[in-house]
C-alpha cells in the first residue's frame, strides 16, 4: 500500500534568516551610535548621564514589571535598551536626569508592557514618552542648550531651535546654514541635530535589511514636496524645503521611529501610505499648529491608523478570487443577521 504523504503549511511569520529580535535591536543600537556621538560632542557630558539613566531605567522597569506579574523576562531581547537610547535621542541635552526616569517608566510600563510587551504595543514607546514629557514638563523639554560649535558665536547657555525661528516667521540667524544643520552645529534634541550622523546610521540599517526604503522615502518625500509647494515668505522655495528637511526630528523620525516593526504597516502599499500620512501631518502641524515640530505627533497619529491601513490594503490570498471574497462576506453577513434574529426571538 502506497504511503500517504502529508504537506504541512505553517502559520506566519516564516523567517528565512537566523537573526532574532536581539540581533535586530543590536543593529538599531549600533546605527544610533553616530547620532549619539555627535550629540555628546556638541552638548557635553549630560548626554552620557541621560543615556545611562534612561537605558538603565528602561531595563529595570521592564524586568521589574514582568517579575511582578510572574512573566518570562524579556530584557535579553534588547528592546528596552533601544527604547532608552531612542528616548535619549529625542530629549534636549539640558533636561534633568529625573525627567528621563519618568519618561522611561511611561514608555516601558504604560505604553509597552500594559499592552503585553514587545510586538503588542500600538504606539512607539519612546515617542509616546516624549509627547507625555512635553505636556507634563514643557519647560524642561524645551530648554535647548547651545552646542559647542556655537560657543564662540553666541554668549548664552540656551537658545531657540531653527524650527522655532521658522515657526515664528523669523529669518534664521547666519550660523544656521545648511552645512551646520547637516553636520550638527545647531540646538535641538540630542540625536536629531546631525543629519549626516543619522544618514550614516540609516545606511547601516538599510544595508543590514533591518528597515526598507519605503516609509522613510514616502515620509521625507512628502515633506519635501509639500514645503516646496507651499513655501514661506522670506525664503526661496528650495531653501525653505531644505531647512524643513534638515531641521527638527524629521530624519531621525523617518528612519528610526516610523519604521518600528510593532507600530507600522506590514504590507508594501500600506508602508507607502503610512509614510505619506506621517509627512502630510508633519507639514500641517508645522504650518498651522501651535508647536513648531510635528514629527512626533504625526508618527503617533499614524501609529493609531496602522491597523486600519493593514486591513484596508490586505493582500489577496493565494488561490482566492474576488468572487470568493464576496461570497465569504455575504455568508458572514447572513450568519450575523441570523444570530441577531435568534437573539431577538429568545
């Protein structure tokens, strides 16, 4: 008698690479080293203090929460370390260490662990913590230290960021030229000041295939096109577009925040739509909002839309025709109607 062969089809995800979560997170940490290095060089030792406090606090809060609830520890996957590093990148260097401690608790416990841990959170933990800190501690989160590159140019300890000048309709000071914005000689959050350092890290992630080009390209491209079209009085359209790209958290957000696996769409068309939405909302906030920067809030808003994007742009199943899909929907609708009628009769 001929032996019957059984073909087993397993559920997704089907991984073709030996990389696990910890290796992916390690790649992200390595990619953030250039941006952190420039931030430390420009703003001094307080950057190291914030980094140590944030990373240690994120790891501790994740370990303590899961220990308290008797869950398996997840510290080894390095996701808590990445959250601490990213939170440091989006904070001003002049922020007190205790602000980072509170932000770490909010990111790990409230945003991540209360929803089940890594992969189950629908908001980016570091960005959600930044939004919370900006609302709760506005003074500490908007005190921008003068970078070392400007120590001989301006006699002050804090000053406004380029986006603040642009949002208020003022012309940028002479020192805020394209070269200094590209290299990092401007005030701002620790990890966002140097476009060059961010691009180096982004190239590493792209080469390692940790991220794809779709979300960053759609995000940055949308901001570039819209700011080029709308322009601003006192600036040429091209200059205004470049200033919007090089200042603020656009580059850091596009490559390191918007591409978060847990909070971004999984299908290809959805990623492009997601990036377009992030860019459009960023521009709307920068033009019409009371806050000069819109990247954080744009990404958080689109995080909330990810499930709808994935559902609307769900790819067609192999071997299933459009008629099959319609038939299934009709059957489901009829079954739902029958259930309602049965419940009403009871």
